[in-house]
C-alpha cells in the first residue's frame, strides 16, 4: 500500500486557506444557491439522455445540464472553439468568482490560477470526431474540432475566460480528481506560491463513458440510490464545479463571506485492483486526512460520501469508515443520488455541498432511498430522502477513483 501524501498543514505552519466562492453548473441547477436548495430538497437531476442517441442501451438515463447555454455566462470564450467540458468549467468559474465578490481586474494581476479535475477530458468532442470518422473516414475529420480534444483545455478554459496568469493544470485522476485539484490548490495558496486559486472539476455526458460503465455491469436499472438495499449501480452525469480559494487574511481584509476553511487533505493510491475499492486503503486515507487537518474522528460531523450506488462501493466505503470511526459513524450521504456520477466534477460538487451545509446548517440527503441496506450494519445514517437540519462544524469529503486513487478533504466552519 502506498504511503499517504499529506498536505502542508502540519507543524511547519503555513497560511490559512478558506473557500470564499462557489460555482455550480449541475444537473439540478446552475448557481450555488440553486444547487444547494435542490440538494437539500432531494431533487432528481437524472432523466432520459438527450446529448446522444442512447436507444441502443438498455439503460438510458443520465444527469445532464439541460439548461446550460454558455453565452449566458461567458464573456471571452467563443463556445464554438471550446469543448463542452471546458465550457462547463469556465462557466462554473465565472459563477464562483462572482460569488466570491473578487474584482476581476485584481484577479488578472494577482498570483491566481486554475486547477481542474476530469475523468474523460473533452469526451463530447472525441465522440463527435468518432462519429465523423464512422461517417466519412480520416478525410472527414474537422481539424478545428480535433484541436479541442486535449484535456488540458479544461483548466485552460478557466484561465482564458478570467485572464488568470498563474499555474493552470488539468488533473486527470478520474472520479477523485476534484479533490486532488482542491488539495493541490490548497497547497499552492498555503505555501505562498499563489494568492488565489480556482479549483474543481468538469466532465460531460458521452457515449463512451456510458458504454464503459454499462459494460462493467455498474449501471443502475433506473435511478441511483446509494446505500439502499435495492441499489443497482450508477447513472452517469456531467457538470462543472469550481471553488475559489484564498488566504484567511485576504478574505477578512476584503470582508468576504467565508464558507469554510480547508483544514487539510490526504491522498493515496493502493493500485490493488483496477475497479474494486479497497477498504484498508480508504481507511488509511481517512486517518491521514484527519492527521493533516489536526482533527480527531470524534470531531467529524458529516461525511459527503463517494457513494456511487454500486453494491461494492457503498459497502466498502462504509467498512472503511467503520475501521476509523468504530460504532460512531457520522451521518454519511451521497449527492450522486441526485446528480448522477459527474465523474471528475463529483468531489467538487461534494465540496460545494459541504460548504453550503456548513453555511446553512443542514445534512445533505441521499435521495431515492426508502430502505437503507441492513447489511451495512448498525449505526449507518445515510440521511434518506431529503436534507435534515443540523449544526455542522467539521465535514469530510470523499473522492475515490478506479485503480485505488483516494483523496479526502476536511473542511471546517470559521467562527
């Protein structure tokens, strides 16, 4: 098992890092407030697929952002020159900056950059090129479209739209990528290498990802219902999730609203199996995240789970939590029950949900659950149905990916 990579939040010190802006372009709504209201209500964002012809699949649902029009949000990017994932990321970034109340002119001259996570990169672009190839062969390919394929363009879209000149990277560690991005951006701000960072993730619904999860036997029969006795798998989803990170001192100086402080994070990779998660490795990552954040398991008030809704993931995630928390597992819920699995954006949306839960004093729910799985054992509260009022001070956000790539971030209330 690989040794966990811990953040720089340790005895050596460093600058306090807080989250002051949230941007959500999601299947349940656009904008952080709309997103939070939908999540709290247990709203469903999954529906029959519209972005490609899914008639050949027995499973035909996804969490798509059906009301997304790039020109409603973007000022500089030409939507015709960028892929859907990049446009989702750039739009979410614009929303996050507006939410943070940071002057764009200040951002252009600051040490500010963008770290974005993804699973499939510009998958919708690749899908369009594949369709051109099938229809007319190599000579039929659109060269301009081919130029949109690099996954690096997802983070590039954010920096180009906002004229950021700092470090700009796309992290392709799949379903844990947004948490990786948050951790990396946190380290840059905490260490003094950057003053403001935008971090999160983006992915678009596409045929390849849908077909891949169906071939794995991991696709839900109807809707995602993590932790339920009758759960049957995932529903693919899409979206852009971006958070603004800056120093605590900077936020206080400009009178910004602070959603949460990033207390620490940890990452590891067990590489034990291509698709099956490993409970011992996840438990090790949880312990390392607690150590990095300087917290005890008893202080965690809520876990925003990876919670895909597959029988294996949910049981493994609960088993790992039980290794660390014993019989006192905090409330643990999955917003994938509402969004579908948004791939590289998933833990970014999880972080946004955590920030809103801290701000508004509620537990995000696991929708679509009528009977929690009794095989998960006693003491598992998945907050079934709709959100529940609760005072939260410290929350834990999970992001796991194939190959055993695990990243956990710890966020805390700033009093």
